[in-house]
């Protein structure tokens, strides 16, 4: 118990203690937290789909028809025809033979990686990959090699030196990185995968719904869908729902149904959630103006800050503004919160110690006037 107390008091001293704040209202990028209303710049509901009337209606119909829960795991009686329909729609969306729905992105990553790879195999992982990817690799028992973020030269060097002595090999990267807001060089990674006889797994959590002609993600945008063996992503971000998917060959999904522990030993997602996800895929395909407008807003916001000489990173709907010191970053976040903008100060250990930053998640519902007011407020912080 003493160790826990020490941990908590140390975190507090360093300004690193995290705590939860109840949200009493959230709609169209407005939130009320502790009785104060903010413009929300911390949500991943980029396209505002969680409030889309057609999605809400689909969920209500499924809720009335099937009840609140699915009642069992997929291998028992929890595999509703809705789940199968969502898997068909996802496979079609990703132009893959097959797809499997998972209960969350975290469960998907730890389950998929640990079921497909093990002792004697190796995984080459971008240094900034999400915690769920790292946990999946650790759980698998495969040897992990981390390459510098988006550094193709470093990946190639590691492949040349290490690939040979291992049996199966995987290269794994996110397509849009959640703390940098930048995108992976997929074409170059695909070329290396072929040359060094590896499989490639892509985590499209932040790209699904945003990139590509049909909105399926960065692999579609870069024209490499057929080259990526394992495409994972979530329904919980731009699609406004919950859960995750893997799109791949039928052989792989058949295997996972039989071997993936996080898929097998967990209750299936509720039918209402599945119905929302299905509708969201349909809407993303049908309403490309949403992603176009979102990316235009992000471009406007990022360029305005860049012009003022600020250290803004990335190229997507996620706009990180690097400040450096943890305390200064926390003060800046507090100042902006007082001005009515809710956003996160991202600090160690999520990002390197000297790169604390403000992370702005743009949404379709941020209008230009709000963005201009936010830019002015940022300039007042005096970074
Ligand atoms: C959010 C996220 C996940 C986890 O997805 P959940 O559905 O929230 O569990 C996995 N990978 C990446 C890159 C993410 O950003």
C-alpha cells in the first residue's frame, strides 16, 4: 500500500496525476463538465457521427428488436445476424476477403498479434505505436524491434540485420498517429515488407472514416489495400460508435475465431452498437463531404498556427502543438480551458519528456469562427 501512496504523491508533485472528470452533456462538439460549457477539442468523434439522426434511429430499432445486451459471446449464442452483416460490410469497405468484429481496439490488437505471432517470430514496430499494439507484442512472446517513428531507413536497417534468424515476421504501424497527427509512409513500408518477406499490419483507428475515396482509411488513399495483410481499425473514433475490426483473408479470420483469446472469451457487442456501426459505414461512403470539410478545417487551423511560428505537427485532423515543459503545457491547457476550449495536455509518459504538447482534435462541428477564437486564445498564451 505504501508503494501506491508514493506513486500517487510523486505523480501529483510532478503534475502528472491523472483523474476523471464527469461529462454531463455532449453534443456536436460542445461539452458540459463540472457545470461549465466548452467547445470540445479532445474528442475522437471527428465527423460528429455519434449524434447523426440516422445512426441513432438504427440503434433504437436494434435496441427495441433485440434488447440491451447480446447475452453471450460470439461462439455461444451472441453472434447475431447483425454482427455478420457488419463483418460483410467491413470486408467490402476494406476490399478484403473477410472481416472480424472485436469488442474494442485494445482487445483487437492484443488478441490478433498474440494469436498470430509467438516465440521464434519477430515484430518490427514503430516507436510511437499505440499501447495496445505494444501490449499485444509483449503478450505474443515474439521478439520486438522498435524503429524510429516513420523512419524507413531505420526500419530497413533493422530488417537487414535481424529478419533472417526469425521464422515469421510482422511490420506494424498506425496509419494516422494519435499524438503526432502525422501519417505513415505506407508505400515505402509495403515495398520493404515484400523485400524482406514480412506480413504487415496496419492500425487505422484514426484514419477510418477520414481518408480514401470511400473513407475506409489511409491504405485506400495510398492505393495499398491489397498489399496490407492485416488491416485493423475501430468503430469508436470517426465512425462515432464502438468496437473494432480486422479485415484480412478468410484463412486468418477463421483461425482467429478459433485461436484469438480476446475474441473468444468476451461477450459479443450489443446489437444496438453493431447497428450503429453498420449505419456509420454506409454514411461515411455516402457523405464524403464530411471528411473533406473536416480536413479543410484542420488545414486552416494548422496553417494559421504555423504562420505564427508555432511548433505544430502532423497533417491530419489531429493537430499537436508542442510546448515542451510539462508545467508550462499544463498552464496553457488551463488557460485555454478558462477561455472555454476543452483540450488535453499530453505529457510524459504518453509522449517524450521534453515534448509535452497541447493536442487539438478537430471536429466537423467546429465552425470557422470558433477556430479563429481559439487561434487568438492560443496566441494570448504566449508560447
Ligand atoms: C484508440 C486506439 C485504439 C484502441 O481502440 P479502442 O476501441 O478505444 O479500444 C487502438 N489503436 C489506436 C491507434 C488507437 O488510437
